[in-house]
C-alpha cells in the first residue's frame, strides 16, 4: 500500500524524463491520461508545474519545489515502512548505499554479496559515483550512507568508520624494483610515468609530490580512470603513484606490487563510511553498516 496518488507517480516520471511520451512508455499508460492529471494539478495549485517546449516538458520553479517535496515524502515513507517492519519483526528491509569505484571489487564488494546471499529478503540499492556526488546524495538523504574518500573536504557529514591507506608506487609484480622496501621518484627516472587525472581524488597529492621532488617526466601517460591505469601498469606500460585502496585487490593477488615512497610526507587517503547528521537508520541499514564497518576496520588494522 502506498499513500501517494497516481498524480505523484505520473508527475515524478515526467519530471525525470522530460517527456509525456517517454513517461507513458515507462508507466504503460496513455500520454493523454498523464497530461490530464498534470493539467488538473496545475489548476488545483494555481500555478504551472511544467513549461511546454518544442523538445519536451521542463519543470518550472513550482514544479522543482514539488518534485523535491515528493521525493522527500517518498524517502520518509520508505523509512516509516521499515520501522513498521522492525516493530512487527518482519524480515524485510531496504538499504541504499553509495560507494566509490575503487570499492566495486575486494572486501567491501564481497561483504555486500555475502549480506545479499545471507538475507534474501534484503533489498539493496547500490550507487557507484564520485565522492563529491555521493556526499551530496547523503546530505539530501537520497541514500542511507556512503563510502567516500577524504571526507574532510565534505562538510555536513557524520563519519561512522574510517581507514587510512597509504600512497605508494604501483608497478608490475615482476618489476626489478618490486622487492624494494621503499622507492623515490628519482629511482624511477628511466620509467614511463602514468599520472592520475584531475578527476581522481589522488591527483592533487600526486601532482604535489612530483613538484616537490622536481620531477617532470616527458613521456607521461595522463589518465582519469583507475581501471585503465591498473590495466596499463599490469601490461608493463608504466608505473604510477596511487593509494593502496586503488590496487588492494591486485596487490593481494600478486598481480601488481605496491612499494611505499621513500621519506614520504604524503597524507594517506582516508576511506570513510558517512551518513547525514541525525539520520534515523532502519535496522536493516544498521546491519549492513555493521558488516561494512568490520571490513573497513580490517583495512585499518592490516595497513596501520
């Protein structure tokens, strides 16, 4: 049972798609039925909710306000249903979480899979995005919690657990220098260097390290995708300064080697489990958070 009207369903789908036709196809109803509901609502509210443009429908300021409220009401109702389930002891729950790309493999992904297999009643909504985008979603209560990088730069979040993972030089496992206890950039002057692009969280740290050590290699490869960087390193194309988090799975499976930076003053990368202040979480969400926290604490203990 849902307390939300047919209009709210039609309205939100048109707002998302910007088209009566696309909304009608998604909802399997006629475009005229959707348009009739919207026109009736505009008469009731005394203000237009959409601008009718040649290319489709665009929300007016009133439409944007209503859309935000409907989204918030729906999120709050889902949480209310979860509380009802908790009271009745029903084995049902909805958990929404966000995570950065680096966590789509390894311990966190494994823990999510285990939870899903152990609790088939659990509905998981997983979002992979940048730390900045996930922080915004947490603040707007669009997700229950998120795993983001360097939360110090993201105001208005509560950190429930965190791990600090060092920065180092990543190279193929068979590289002649892979057995060294530590390396400086000057030890790799003859290598091709892969530099993380501006879109990546580690970019500023890496750029500052190169500036400090006076390194400006000519034959660089600049790349803004960690997956491609890992692939290039594994092929022997070059070496790269990354966080251990970026290559943890490959290091554990001995596909890549991670060597600490000699006399490094680089700040480690912080992985944090964050939620919005005063966010009331369901029992199901707390259960998932507990399991993910165990994984994060294991990372901290292993690499302290």
